[in-house]
């Protein structure tokens, strides 16, 4: 596996489809696992150890509230990881700790898609096919934006 997606046990998985489809388009093998650092830290550490021993390349942590999962990932492995804090009813920016904000945790489903693209770019550093697909994806995104601009631009005089 190249990408490990770790979900906190209370994360709603309904939003995952777009990101997983994107990983499929990039042809990047991934694994989804559930973890709870407070109740079973050893399970999370074993999961990371197995992933690293299989030459895993990047970990994406999805959590609904700041937790210890990303801290354990950061301290247990040297491979890159992204921590995404998902929106949850009642969770506001005030709830986020300064530590979480400094670590660059993204918030929401859109951030998961960004993290998938970043994971693909990281993997693309060693895989020329994925690197080429990333370039093509970027050109498609650029073309979409230019088309939107062309279609909706307005001059008011």
C-alpha cells in the first residue's frame, strides 16, 4: 500500500467517495483503517509499523476533533502525514487548539481532496506515471477555471 488513511472511530465516511475515486484515478493503492489513540494506542502503533514495513509512503489522518492520533503518527514514523480535521456539528474554530492550527490541519471534506492531491504529488516524486497524471490533472483543473472565467466574466461600465 502507498497511502494509509486513518479514521477516528467517530468519523462519518460518507464524504470519502470523491477522494477515494481520485486515488483510484491516480492508480494509487490505499488502505483505510480505524484507530482510537486513547483507548488502544498499541493498535495504532502496530498499524503504522506494518504500513512502514510495507514501504508505505504517506498517511492521511481524518479526525472529527483534535486528538492524539496525529501526534502518535508524527512521533511513530518518519514518513509524511497529513492531518485533516473534519467539520462536525458544534465544532468551531474556537475549539481548535493553537497546536492544531500551527500544525496546518485542514478542516473539512474539501481538505481531504487537497490532501489526496498532495499525497499523489509526493508519490509522484518516485513514480513517473503518477507524476505525469498529476501534471495532467493540474492542467485539467486550470482549464476548468479558465472556462468558468470565460463563461462568467462580466465587464460593468
